[in-house]
């Protein structure tokens, strides 16, 4: 079971993932992120502080969104990785390709130099 909560942090969009991101729930996240991108979101924080599991399908959604954001000079920051999920990101090499922050407040720091 997974729940997504989308919010606005000034001009930056945030999506919080609650629960499990796995083979049955990843399409919901993919649809949410694609919709945000289609409507012009180029500054995005994905808050994983309440996500308790991620499968390879979920990792693929993160990677797909990163590629889309980079293609449009956007910025994607992932924050709040719990220890087990942080380990998955480390093993998969994602720590070196994503902007990672400990929490939403620190994630916003990645956008300080970004133009409107």
C-alpha cells in the first residue's frame, strides 16, 4: 500500500511517498510525476521519509524522472531516505547520480541558485 501527497513549497513541487514503492504501486508514482512534468514542473523534491520499501521498479521511476528533469534543465532532489532505502540507493549507485538531502528543508537548499 502506498499513498502520495503532493504539495507546493513556493515554486518547488514536493511529492511525499508513504508506504511501499513496489511493483504494484510504482505506476501511481510514475503517473503523478509524469503529470507534474507535463504541466511544467522543473523543480521537484521527492520526500521518502515515510517510504518503507523500494523495489527495482520504484528505482526505475526515480531514474526516469531524473532523466526527464535533466533534459529540461530541471532539478530533482530526493530526501528523507531511511537507512534500509539509503542502502539500496548506495548499492545501486544512485547516491552518486541523485541530489540527496536528509530532509525537505535541506532539499530546498539545492534550489537556491536556480532561476525562476
